[in-house]
């Protein structure tokens, strides 16, 4: 083997690397609100989803990694500190405000091709005047109930105009009340130099390369293959291959092989120290964490199936009669393995965190130690959800 051949590592070492990169192995290195921001900055973005069964997806991503994280921390970072912004990256996402200029192309694309553009433009100035006079508004505040063609289904004109101006970058979310978004003028909340900044990329390929680096950092490492990690990038196989090869040639990405696979795996060259740590025999403090259904580490389901021997499908959009597990189910990470799934919900009336089901993977022993670790993790999860009690019985644990 020549000195230029990629490193060859075991599957166990690859698991340690991805878990260390994610902050999911050993002592937590992301702490409190600052740690939440640091993780999002490392990941590039975390995926936003409004459904709240036991915490929203973005909150669940952070609670598994950030010591002392509170749901209010994310709200403060978004709408008070304005260090983060919720907008399009990997679909609707949360990312650092400093990255706003980098997404100029996405906003420009919407300005040109946005749905129901003609009627939206007709009413845009009316709504801007309302916001200038009255401050932040939601769609319910506007007397524009005419139905128009919109992305997911027909919607009222007021909502379409607000969302269109938000997609364009004219408005930002001032705050959220449950799932209702209140919009305000961007110039009231973002620095002028950020709003007026020019696109930092001279070509679509340069933008794509930057986004691939973000995706690799988001997951930990990736292969050059079609993946949910690349959703919303309009990325052809040829362009993806060109970007990966150029990034490796330029030294931004490095590669390794994993036993049992022929593919090359790409990681950030700047993460070489993390890889070196993963290759040592160092012992790491075991942890039990509940992962978000759209967790960054899970974005490439085929990669996770290979690495952890764990096949995960989010069944929220699967008809109930066809579900194997449940409506909102979280993977259970225990030490360096994904050992099963848990279905848990907040009973807000009783202020109780209810464990409906726990499914353990084949080969996972249902021991007293495991139940103790699960209980400890659930008590921590109960506090995260501000529930006063925990309903968890042994009858909820099932073996595959």
C-alpha cells in the first residue's frame, strides 16, 4: 500500500468517529445555550419540524448533545439574541445568522420562480405597510382570505404573501406562538451589512461545494452517493462527484475505507484529530440518549444501517395500519450502539412523560443495568420536557 492510499479503519472505529464528531460519545462537550449555538455552527444546520410530541425535532437534536440545554435556549438564540435564523438549507432548517449571505441563490431562485407570484406581488406592498405601521403580524391578522395555489395545498392569500416575502428575504420570523409564525421586516432585526452583503460564491459549483462541506460536517462523514443528506440541493450525480473530487484535491476533505465496503468515505480534513482519537483504545464514558427522528447523524439512513446495523424509518407519514412501531418514535443510543426505539409523549394534562413502548433490537439483552440506564435517561428527558412525573413500566419493553 502506498503512502497515498486512503486509511483503512474498522466499522467500530468508524462508529466511534461519527459519535465523537456528533458529541454523542463520552462526556458532553457542548454546554448550555452557548453549546447549543456551537453545535449548530459545527453542523451547519439542524432540521426544523413543528410537530411536538415530546419536544420538536430541533430541540431533540440539542437535548441529546448539550449539557443543561433548555427549550427556551433555542428560542432565545433565534428571536432574542438573533445568532440563529430559521430559513431554507436542508428543507426548513435552523442555521447561524452569519451564513445568511451564503444562501442568496436560494432566495433569488424563489424570487424568480415562487408559487402564485403574480397575485402575491399585487398584495405585497399592502402587507408591508401593515407591518410598518403595526409591527409583527401573522396570517390571522390580515383580511386576505382568498384561496390561492400554494406549495403544500391551497392557502389563504395573507399567508401566501407573508410566506413569499419570508422566502424572498424581505421578512423574518419575529417569534412563534405554538405553530403560528409572526413576521416582521428584516431590517428591524438583521444587521444592515448582512442584509446588503453580496453572494460570496462566484458559481453554482462553488455554492454546492460549500454546502457539501456542511453536510459532511452535519453527519460526520459521507460517501459519494445519493442521500437524504443532500435534500434541497438540486444535485446531479455528476455535479456531486465533481464537488467531492475537487474538495478532496483542494485538501478540504480526506478519505478512508471501512472494512466490508468498497466505497470511499469523506470527512473534513480539519476533523483528523477526532479520527485519531477514534482509532485509539481510549475508553469513553457510556451514555444513553434519545435521538431526534430527523437527527443530523441519521440523515443518511443507508449509512446508519451499515454502521450501526439499525434500519430506521420515520413512520409519522405512514398510515397507522402499516406502521411497524409508532407515530413518533426515537432511536435509543446506548454507549456506541443504537439498541432500539422508544415511543414517548408528553401528557400535558397530567404533566407526565408517558413511555408507551420500548422496542429493543435483536441481540440486545434486557438487563437490570439497561433498565436503570433507560430510567436515568428518561428522568433527564422528563426534566427537559418540564413534566412533573414519569410513567414507565416494564411491560412497555418489547424484544424484536
